[in-house]
């Protein structure tokens, strides 16, 4: 009988901006019938930058000049409140929805309103939906001819420098001074740092990156399931022995999350008398 070991992990790479804009050079254009093309890459040095919390930077319009997505520094918390002329911009929520306002001196306000369903696919970086301009009508972020796409989603704000994203801390603890990265308030065996990497609730022991099923299947391989989040990608690795260090091998590449917070995959037989598996959560489009 082969021995099986299940390990659930979470990984994250620190964000380092490699260029002023995160927008793909080949996919940078939105279109409005009354405004024509908008270039989200700008001139490269002043284009749009996508982070986990907000859009920052500028969009260029040949007909309307520069459009400001926000200064990149919301007045309060990781998101713009959009309640004053000094605190406006475009926000990004954990599942990719865009909301808020951009401003162009020659066009006025552009509204990323939920009615237009503006969104970024967190797995591909592709924008979709529409922006509304009272002066120019609807602007499409994706159509049959062109679309906007980011190649990277930069790390969000971490004002207290504890390694826990501010937006995650505020969502679950409502403050930045409660959660210790090494703490485990729900007693599920995962630290707050690990919970943040997996985007799970640090106060709910049932919400964790955890393998829930592993069994042999009729083809001689393995059926594997784990608790997952729609905001994460996953990687399954295997090893034939545990050591220091263990030689883990990526088995399937990056895996999209399944429906209803559960992901299931089938793994081939390793051919080894012992098989060890681990699951890692990966932030989509990490630098």
C-alpha cells in the first residue's frame, strides 16, 4: 500500500514594479463611439497601473487628452472613498470588480458604475464591461477588435508593514492593529499570514486552504480535492520522498479554482512506492 501525505500551503511573491504601467502593449485599447480610442498604456511612463486594491495612473485619449484614474494614494484605507475632489479614483475589489471615478479635464467624470459591469478577470488580466461618461456615452473595455489587459496585478497597500494586505485585514478585522502575522485566532493551524496568502477568514476555522479528499481512482491515479477561493490560482506538487529540502515537482501547472469553493483534479500515478502531495495558493498575475 502506498503512503499518502496531504499538505496545503500558500505562496506569494513580493510585488516589485518592473515598469511604470502594467498594461499589455498588445492589449491596451478601449473604445467609445463618441470618443474613439482610449490608450490605457498611456505613453508607457504614465499609463494605468493595476494593484490588488486600485487602478492608478492615466489613460490617454487623442481626442480628450489625459484621463486620471487616481493618484494611487487614497486618503483613507486602501480604497478611494470617491466623496471629494481630492479622494477619487478607481477601486478593484477581491473578485475583480471595478468601481469609482476617473477624471479628464476635457471630458469630465468617467463612472466605473456597476451597471456597466466593469471588471478585470483575475486569472487572465483581461478587462471587460463598460465605463459611463455623461459627455461621451458608453466606453467599452473589451470588444471584437481590441481590449485592455494587464500583465501584472501589483501588491496592494500594507501601511503597517506586517506582511498582511490592508484590504484583507480591514475586511476581516476592521482595523490594522489586531492581527499578528504569526497568530492563529481561529485555531485552525494556519497563521494569519498563511490565511492572508490564501485569502481565507482568520476568524473562521472552517474557511481555510485545506485538502478535503484524496483517493485512488479506477485509472490507478489519484482524485484530489481542496477548499478554494475564486480569487486564487492553485498549484499541486508531488514528491516521492520527504527530505531537507524535499524535491517537489509541479504536476499540473497553474489551476483555476472550481465552483462552490472547492477544486477537484485528477493526478496520474507517480510510479513511486510512496506519494506525497501539496497544494499551494497563488495570487493571480503576481509579479
